[in-house]
């Protein structure tokens, strides 16, 4: 074996050497390349031959074993190759062209801004867009048909009012619970929202909307589900089964239209601006503004007002050229600053003490803290202007300063603690030749009068005592606007000249408009012929402190007195002189009637006078007609007399010893009949319900509520009779008329697409601006309340009720709850046969508050059974 292997290796080596000698050293590489080309060529030939044979074989199998191609597939391919035929869309939606036109624009803008901008990047085929438009229009046609068949009067006059009253009641109960918890809360706004929905589930029993109102994700899901249900009702079955189209339409409705609309309607800042716009004709007065500032516990509101006031003050100071320099040159700057500082201290102290008293009534005690702050403020004023260390120091009687220091050290500070010294400082600045007398001769004084436009009025001239000097030709003028316990009124100065045989007496007396009104009522009752001759200027509820209005009233009262004092008038009624002299005498005027009795006469007397006018007019008619008219007039006159007596007696009845009980649990919806003989009277029902919930009358004072109900009933019957319900129904018909619906659609279009362009997201306004808007809204609401309402139910009750309603609108989550309640009631009214109440219960079933409520009920049930 070894010999054999050696011979093989020998011959092999010999062959290799001979090969290399013969062909060269690179021959081995050529040999390997040839072998590789041979193998590769064979592989390619085999692959091509196999492919051609396989295709022939498969073609033979297809014709032999597979069925023929379907005709529908070929037809579908042919239609795809053909041009799309145009889809005809009927542009009629509601049957009213004034509504259809803006609705078509809304549809067009919605498709353009929510679908077309991305769809055209995928396809140029417009058939899909046209089909979506056709589906939307079909849904609107069905919606319009349902709306025309629906009776909207119960929704607007009953359900809407009940839902608002329920919302307000839930908010009031939530506030009461938070007040019971005291100061244990960390975040009062968040706690109020949680407590609100806790009360809601206790009142609604079956529904709670906390998730929809507090979670954006759940809110979007709720709107999607709701829109899908609406599409199921409104769309044809074929279109609804098309998922792609259904989802597109659902997203356009839910996220493109409904969600932005709900967010806007529930925005507190938007609501505040709308409130201000609604009562834009009412000017804010100083008293209402200061009451709001005094009662505000919102730091953001106070800081915003303070910053704006500082800005305005800085601007006004920039207009002064040398005012500060003048007082500094005369050495009176410290006196002036002291007087201004004391004024600020007095106002602050009064406000703090009033707030302290109201909190003590509510059971909250912060006496020591408040008094400590007032003491520190009073000591600060003393140290800055009156102490030995003060620089500059107010030079005043040392005895007064020592007395003040003694009072500060041993007594609690009061708003009037600086009054004696302030009075001395005022007299010093008024009388000292260095100050006010010399200032009147300065060019700055003339410039100030020019800026105030006081140089053009010759009726007003300055005097040393600061009072107005009035021309003798003007019997009376406005002496000033006074404030008595928070009530602002104008006081008129009457200059009376009484000529005696040997002398002439002159004096001034001061009267309010209410004094004039009481005097007028007294003399027209005693002397009936004066009612048609004397016309007292009418009352004005709003802007009655406006300067132009007071000037006009001054002239009218002047004409009234001149006519009353006419010699011919006095000769015709000799006994009238006694009443006139009593009114013009220089003493406090004693009213003949109480305030409320005069208000009742304000209503009854015009009715009585109108009856007299009818009787006088009848005399000029033919005898036969006059006789019938006279009987009717007499009956109406007797009715007015009875009406006046009923109204007066209803308010001064002694309340019964045993009050009538009302089945009004703390936790129930405002949906049951309010009272007997009330539900049929729509305006009486609405007014009573709102007064109950806003001012909490039903739980506080049943006797007052019952008398208010009787008064409102008499007023409504006397004013409108039995036609009031008919008028309200007509008004509801007008609200749902094509013209009003078209106007609402146009406002929606213009709000979302101004000038045909999608409105950009409005940036959130600055916090300071929003806070000042809140203050302005509260001020206007508080001022717009008539004084008559404050007299009837009390100024404090009125203020608390109005501020409660305003505070309710300052929480977006609670506003969303109210918007969704209105939407749900709207759909229940529009689709009564579709069981929307059960649907909403299911949509809100994941509520956390509802789950907690059911758990509490389940835990309470065994204990009740054991008992």
C-alpha cells in the first residue's frame, strides 16, 4: 500500500510539473474559470427551459380545470375605465329658501375644511365627496321634517325652565355642603365640581354627567356615540351600513361642529361677555362696583382691578402738569396726603367690618384677625403723619393727637377714629390763605375747570364753603348724590320765597324724588281734579343717577312746582295750600304712606285714572252706545278698586299659626307642579320657579312666597288677562319661525366661517382681562336688579341670589353639564318614540359618581332591612 501511494504522489507531481512547464503558472486559474462558466451556462439554460414549459403547462391547466371569469367582474372593470357620471343633488332641505341657502353654505364649508383638504391628496374622484354631501342633506331633510311635526311650546316654557331650575338647585345644594365643611378644602373649585355631581346623582337618581363634563376623552366618545345614533335615525339603511361614509360624517358632526360649539357655550369668559352685551345699555355706577369689590373673595379679580386702577391713575397723573408741585411749594402736601390716606382707611375699615359682620352671621369667626389688621393700618397712618418721627409731619392740635394716641393704645380701631383730626386738616386747607384761597387764584384752578367743562355753565359758581350757589330763577337744583346705608339717591334743594305783607321769607328745604312722589299721591287722592292737570316726572329704574337725567328731572320738577303754585290753581283748591306749605317747610318730610303702599298705588292709580279717562270719553258718544260703555267702565272701575284692595291686603295679612306643608325634599328635580293654579299660567310659573331657586324663597319664607305669588297673579291678570298664554305660544311660534331659524343658522355660519374662511382658534384672553370682565359682569347684574325687587324680598337676599347665579356660570364643567342637559331634552322632545332617556342612561352608565351612589345604596339596603 505504501508503494502504491508513493507511486500516485510521484506520478501526480510529475504531471503537475509538466503542466506548469508546458502551459505556464497561470494555467490553473484559466482552468478553474472554464469549469465555472460551464456550470453557470448549464444552470441558465435549465432555468429558461423550465420557465417556458411551466407557463405552457399552467395555461393548459387553467383552460382545463378553472371556471370561466364572472360577467360582473368584467363589467365592474369596464365601469372603472369609463368616466364617472355626475351625481344630481337636490339643494332643497327644509322647504324654506331663507334657511336652505345658509345651510348649504355650512355643508360646503364643512366638507371643504374637514374633508377636501386631505382627500384630494389621495384621489381626484369627487363621487365620494358628493355621496357624503348627499347623506348630510338627507339627514337634514329628515331632521327638518321631525322639527316641523314637534310641538316646541312645552320644551321652551316648561322643560327648559325646569332644567335650568334643577341645575341651579344642584349648585345651591353643593354650595351649602361646602359651607358645612368649612375651611378643610385644599382646592375649593375642584371640590365644588365634585360636590356638584355628587348632588346631581342624588337628585337625578339614574344619570350623572361627571365623566362627560370633566374628561375630554369621554366627552368626545359621548358625542361620537350620540352622532352615530342620530345618523342611524336620520340616514337610509344603505348609507348607514357604509362604515367609511358613516365614520366620516360622524367625525364631522361630533368633532367639527358639536364639540367646538359646546366648548364655546360653556366657556365662562364667553358667558360673561354675553351678559355684558345683553345689558349693555345699563351703565355701571360707583355704588354697585364698590359693592362687588367689597364682597369679592377672588384674589385674581382684585389684583386685575387694582392693576387697571393703578394704570388709569398713572395716566391721569401724567395729565397733571404741576398739581403736586403747587402743594409742595405751599407746604401742604403732607396735609393733602393725610386727608386722602384717612379717606382710604375709612372705606377699607367700613368694608372689613361689614364683611366681618356678614361672616359672623354665617357662623364664621375671624374677629381678632380683622381687628388686628385694622389696628396695624391705623398705627401706620399715625406713625406716617402724626407721630414725632413723621417727616413731614402734619401740624395740628397736640391735644387731638394725644387723644388719638390714647384711643389707639386702649380701644379697638373704628372707621371714624381719625375724623376729628381730619376735620381740622380740612378746615385748615379750606381757610388758610396758603392753600385753597390762593389756589383759586392760580392758573391751575382755571385749567382744571376747563378740563372739567365747568367754565361754560354760569349756574355753578365756587364759594368758600364748597357749596353750590344757585340762581334765584331756578327754584331748586341737585344738591348732591347721597348714600345712606348702601342706597344711593339724589337730593334736591328747593329755594322757597314766601312773601308776607311787610316782609319776605326765604329758606331752603331738601327733598328726594320719593318725597315728591308721596306728596303727589297724597294731593291727587284728596283733589281728584289735579290728577289730569299735574304730571309728576316718571320714575326710572336704570341710570337714574346719570347727570343728564338728573338735570332733566330738575327742570321737570321745577315746572311741576311752578304749575302747582300758580295762583289760579291755589284759588281753585284753597285747601291745597296747607299740603303745599307742609311739603315746602324747612323740616324733615313725613310721608303719608309706607314705601310699599306707595308702590302699590303706583300700580293701582294709573289703572284707576285710565278708568276715569274712559268714563270721560264715553260722554261724547251717542246715548245708546254711551249707556253700554258706561256700565262697562263702571264695572272695570270697581274691578280696579277691588284689585287695589286685594293687592294691598295680600301683603299685610297675618300669617297663619299653622303653616301649610310643602312636599319639597332636598333632593328632587324641579319638574313637579309648583303650586295649585300655577302650572296653567306660564309666566307666573316661570317667574315663581326662578324666584324660588335664585332667591331660595320656598325653603326660607313660605308666607312671603305665597304673597308674592298672589301679587304676580294679580299683576299678570290685570295686565294681560287670559291672553298671556296665547301671547307666549305665539312668541314660541315666532322663535321657531323660518326667519328666526335662518338667522340662527347665519349666526352659526358667520361665527365658524367669517367671510367664508374657517375661523382660527381664538387665543385665550389674558387672565387679567378675564378677571375684569367677571367684575364688570357682576356689577351690571347687580345694578340691573330693580329697587322694587330689593324692597320686596330684601337687598341682601337679592344680592346673594344674583351673585349665586353668576358664580354658577364661572365653572366650565358645570356649564357643560347644563348645555348637555338642554341638548338631551331637545333630542327627547324631537324624537319621543326613540327612547332617548334609556339611551342617555346607558351612555352615562360609566359615571364614577353613579357607581359610588349605587354602592352606597347597596350598603344601606341591608341596614334598612334589619331595622
